[in-house]
């Protein structure tokens, strides 16, 4: 995890055929995002070559159950799911994939002390949703260069706040619920939702739209389109919206007469409350 201290060699293969030569190398470990895992599986089928001896790490986005099961059948049984960020030198959370439960719930790393805290920075009790924070170590970043304001927001009191909602269960494992800010994580790429919501609102001619993504209880990466409207939009119009989000395993529409709103004068939509209402409930297993 700190190769720059001990010396090492990194080989970058920048050929267009990303995985054509993958199985010809004595691979012991590799780290991929879900979209590149799909490409690797396709290359495995095309080449007829495979190995079951290497460790396959997955990061930067939810891993759908079907994709994980295909990787076990075609590639390797040693699949490790990581939750981390570029600011951290090692993974904050991980799980060794054996089934659906491991896609949802991850274990803190040996050198980590991730916490789920409320708005006041107090640790949440088991089952209470809050914001994730990770205690930093001597190989982590502790500030952003020439950006004191952003540094103060994300690095506080010896912790890094990656900007995700989470929940902890009794055995200490943690589940990531989604972003605290208004972005979608589309297979590892953070996309601002405001322009998308505005576009859909115009398409459907409804009062308001909110988008949420996450992993549902069937292990599928799901996009929930929450719609505030008095009447159900036309199915043909919903199909048009659906086509724009084909990268998600499942797209679900929820129509409400009124979104939950703050009691203040602005009456802003309470997105965290709405997400909890419309998204699939966290499994108790």
C-alpha cells in the first residue's frame, strides 16, 4: 500500500485491447471497477482462456449480484469488494464475496476505524442512518493543496468525510447507502443530478423529480425516479426516460402527491427522508 517508500515497478498497458493479453500474464491480483469487469468477462469468453488463482478486487461503484456470480463462474472465486477513495491509502471497508450479504455489508479494514455519525458528529446507534467518516492514518491525505475551505469540509478532527450515507449493524459491518450530496454514482462516475432531474421534469411535465441510486435487496444496481405529480405519467413517456438510464440494472418509478419538505419558509424537499421512503428498505440480514 506504500510502494513509493520501498521501491517498485508499475507496468502500464495502454493498448486498445484492454483485456486481450490479460490471461496470458501470471496475474496474482487485479483491481477493477464494475464496468471493466464486464469487459474482462467478455474477453474471457472470447479467448477461451481463464484462471482461477488470482484475487479480483472491485471498487468504485456497486457490484450487481449477477455480475459477481458470473465472475465467480468464469474468472475466480477470490473476489474482494473494496470501499475507498483516492484520499485514503488503503481501503476503509471490504468484503470477501460469498453471496448477496457481502454486496451490501462490508467489514472495516484492519488499520481503519470508520464510523457512522449524525449531524452533530455523534456516533449513530446500530441501524441508524448517518454520514460515514474514516479515521486517517499516516499514509492518507489530510488536506487538499491550496484549498483550505474544501479541506476543512472533508478533513475534520482526524477523520476524512467521503460524503456517503451509511448504516452499521450489530456485528460491526457497514452498508453504504448513497451520496450525501446530490450526485448519482453511475458505475464509478459521479454525475450531478440537478440537470438530469430538470430534464426529466420537462419530459414528463410534472412538478418535481428526484433521482436516487443504490443496490437493492436482489443485488442489482437500481435507479429510483421519484416523481411529484397529481396523476401517473403516461407509460410511453416513462419508457423514454427509462431508455436514458440503460446502464442501471433496474429503473423504478415512484409517483407521490407530495414530497417530504422542510418546515422552513423555503419548503425544500428533504431528499434524505424521500430516499428512505422510496428506496428499498435495508435488509435485516
